[in-house]
């Protein structure tokens, strides 16, 4: 018995059990940070888009279908235009009365939502159903400060943040080593901007989970093809998983459907005769997942991406601020290529000057940008880093062209902040470059080893620590 007890203790001090203890400790640290942040900085739903997603999810959970109470005049315009076209195609008499052109609301009697992709609202609706959530009667409450459904939405997103931290840990450990993995997790959790996104009601944290999962799939796929140590069937499954994850990201936020371009190009750049097959597999899986929803939107409005597909026209000389979504009659004939070019250059300049250097709300992104000058010996790491750079450049263009009035009204916590979704991978590569420099410092000045690490962790988590310091804002928005 004494020997077995000693063996048991050794397992949790030096053996396999020590790893589980570290993971458990890390889990409780993240949960503790979430509780502390909610107590200090919870502000109910403070974004228009968060409220929009919540009411849409509530309608779904109550059996009203994919209908919305946020009725945009431009949405009505698209529905009426599609209805008129369908009547003309069926050779029915032309209708001039606008009241007669009201679209059929369907059995639920609601206005179909054309602005939001479905994954996040469906996730929220399932969460509401599982909790049997009810709206509290605020009329009988005195001293109302916290709205319970808003808090539960924040808790769901923070659970996704815990899942994201786990994905970042295992991805960083597989690409580098355990110290880099732990430091990447601390950098992620110390980024106060991500905690703000977790309480905003937006789908940003879910998008980060999908993107991290996509990178994890690509990280397994590249060496498997190069070393030819996996069966054809497994390679095809990994390529299909990459396409599915990209499609799920696109159905969470339409802008991220563009990621299929770097995914396919990255797969075609790999060595081996199977690369074309794998690229086509990923593209086919992407199309199969995306197509039904785009067909639904087109059948309703004549636009596969609904009202969201017209964001490129907003904030131009023809449609300033939110003029487009408030319009019942829209004419795009006056738009020229110069309008789009002016929007791209103007917004792109601002993104490169402000958003890119402060990616993720942390200075660790500076390590990533400087680290681009240092090549890796590992071919997989080099390929993944350039995949990330391609995604960054592509999303800079997409974010610049898709920018609307939300960017200035709710900056930086809004759905048009696309670059922030790449934060987990940027942090992993940024932390890895720091540890490259740290190895040289530790070799020359061993006595400063723990001091340098301590300062790194402290500065990385400083924005969050300052937020937890009083005074605290009121939760009432």
C-alpha cells in the first residue's frame, strides 16, 4: 500500500497526471477570469447586432421560424422586387399597388430575416430551448441592473472562449511546444478585447473557434501529404473537414466565405499528385454546406446573401451611413467603379494604420509582424504562417469594402471587425517569436530568465487586469 500511494503521488507530480493537473488548473483560471470579468464589466447587450441576433434566436426558439422584428426597409424592397419578378415570370397581370406587393409572410406571420446568416442564431435558439429561458418581468423588479437573458448569452460565448483556449493550447503545442502553448493561452485570455466580444452578443468568438479548427485541420493535412503516411481516405476526410469548417464560418458571418479562396489555393500549393483532388474536395464540401442557405435567400429576395450582400454599396458617395438599409426604393445605376475604389483605398488605409497594428487589442501582434522576417525550419510552420498572411491581406480588402456605419458607431466591437477573428493564430506565432528571442536572452543572462517571463505575462494580461480594477461601469447601457 505505501508503494502504491507513492506511485500515485509520483504520477501527479512528474508523470502523466501532472499534465491533467495543469490543464485543470488552467481551466479554473479561465473560469475564474470569466467570473471576475462579468462582475466587473458586464453591461448587458450593448451592440445593435447583438440585440438583433438575440431577438432572431428568440423567434426561432419560440417556433416562429427564421423571422425578425428588426425590419429594414431595404429588406422589404428586395422581397417586393422578387415577388414582382415572379409574377412577371408567371405572366400574371402587373401590380402597381404597393400594398398588394407585400410578400406572403408564411404560416408564422413574420418578416423573413435577410441580414443574418443562420449558424449563430440557431446556436442561440438551441441554447434558449435547453435552458427553457423566459423573459423576466422587469415591471415587478426594483433596482433593475442586469437582464438575465443577456447574461446567459454572455455565459454561452464565454464557454466558447474556454473551448477556444483549449483549441489554442493543443494547436500551439502540436506546432511548437508546451511553453509556447501556455503562453499563447495566457495571451488570449489576457486580451481584454476578446472578453468584450464575449459579452457583446456577437458571433466573433464562435468564428474564432471555427478558424482555429480550420488551421488545426490544415496543420495535420500538410505533413500527411508531404510524408505520405496517411491513407487516401483520411486525406480526403481532412480536406472535406476544411471545406465544412470554412462553410460554417461563412454561414456564421458571410464575409468569411471568402476564406475558401486561400484554403483552395493553399491546398493546391502542397506537394504531391493528390493536391488537386483534395482542393476540389474542400471546395465541394464548402459548396454543399453553403448552397441550401444561399438558395433560400435567393428564392426570397433574389440576392443569395440577402441584405448583407449589399454592404459594399454602403458608405459610398451614393449611399452615406445607413441610407441604403433605410431605403424602400433603391437605384444602383449611379454607382461607378470609382466609388468602390475610393471606399477600398480610404478604409484600407485606416485598417493598415490602426486595426492591423493593434490586432486583438494586444501588442503581441507586433511580435507576429516582426517574426515574418524570420523563416522557420519546419515547412509546415512556414506554410501555415503564409496561409495566415494571405487570410489577413484578403480580409483587409473584404473589411474595407464591406465597412458600413457600424464601424464608427460601435468601434471596435462590431461584426465588421474581421481581422480580430485571426487573433488566436496571430498570438501563437507572435508568442513563438518571443520565445525565439527569449532563448537568446536566457542563454546570455540566466538570472533574468524568470524576470523576463514574468514581465511578458504581466504586460500581456495588463489590459484585462486594468479592467478588473475599480471603478466599474454600470451594467445599464
